[in-house]
C-alpha cells in the first residue's frame, strides 16, 4: 500500500498573510487543493493523509471529502513533528511506502509522484530535486564567498520512503530540514529524481503572484 502524506500545517509567516498560505485561494481553489487533487488522481497512490494545524482540522475535514482520503491529522509545531504525527497515525495500517509532499508546492505533476515512488521502491528512499543553474554566493557581512555550483541541487518534494525506514529515521524527537536528512544519517543512499521549476515552494509574496499566473494555465500545462 502506498500512502501520500500532504503536509499543510505550516504557518507561512514569511508570506505576511492573515491566514496560512496553504489556505489562500487562487483561481477558485485553495493552494493545498492543487497538490491534493494530483495525489488523489494518481493511480500509484492508494490513500492520502492530510496534516493540518489544530485550528484547521474541522475546516479541512469538511472541505476535503474523497474516498481516498484516509484521515486528517493534527500537525505539530514543526515540520518534523507533523511527519511523526502522520507516521503514528499510520502505525496500525503499516503501508509499504510513504510519499510526503509539501502543500506549499501546489504545482505537482503526476509523473513526479510515479518516478519518485518507483525509485523509492528500488532503493528505499528518493526525492525530487532540481539541478542548480545559478551562480551561488555566501554572504558574511560584506564578505562574499563563491560556492561552486557543480553537483548542487535544490531539494524539492515529493519524497518517498519505505515506511519502516522512515519510521526508524524519525524515532528520535529531533528536527530536520526535510525527511531525506534523517534517512541519510542512517547510511541510506537517497535516490534523486530530476525536479521541475514549476514545483517551487510558495514562500514570499512574489511566489504567490507567480502561483496565480501559473494557476490560470495549470490544467493545460500539468
């Protein structure tokens, strides 16, 4: 059984909106509904768990109704805690693989779900990642250090893992940047699937404006 976990519990404070960014409406749908639809439409995903903050559990339970939605889980104060809450919810189900996606990345393609999950089934862990094409610098006050861009990737989601492996990786109450980090620390090689510029994370107001433009054409270009 392959279960997708849609993380939608973030506060989105950097965006400066009155509500969390995943609930902002663009082109008639809330941001989280874009990746949710893609996950529900995917033939390789058997069920979906949505993780939201306590204040939004009832709303999302009423808003997101579909036979493939397994449950609405209350998130934690951090991303890692939200993932652990989802894993605890899945303890009695024990899926074979778990695919995790950030709701703040609305423009998810079905092919990326399939490719990342396939790689995870081969190796145990996989992530979408976008090869960097920009010149990179590190700023320290007025000092600039140039960072070689060869071999540098921007980690995206979805990320997929063997359920048992991911549960083991999150056995300690620690905080991680994403879910590949604790798995990698177990000595597991993370398979990388070439990412997509469209699968960006809505973080700042400029990202939201870009999302509005893409949403108008998403059904055509997805």
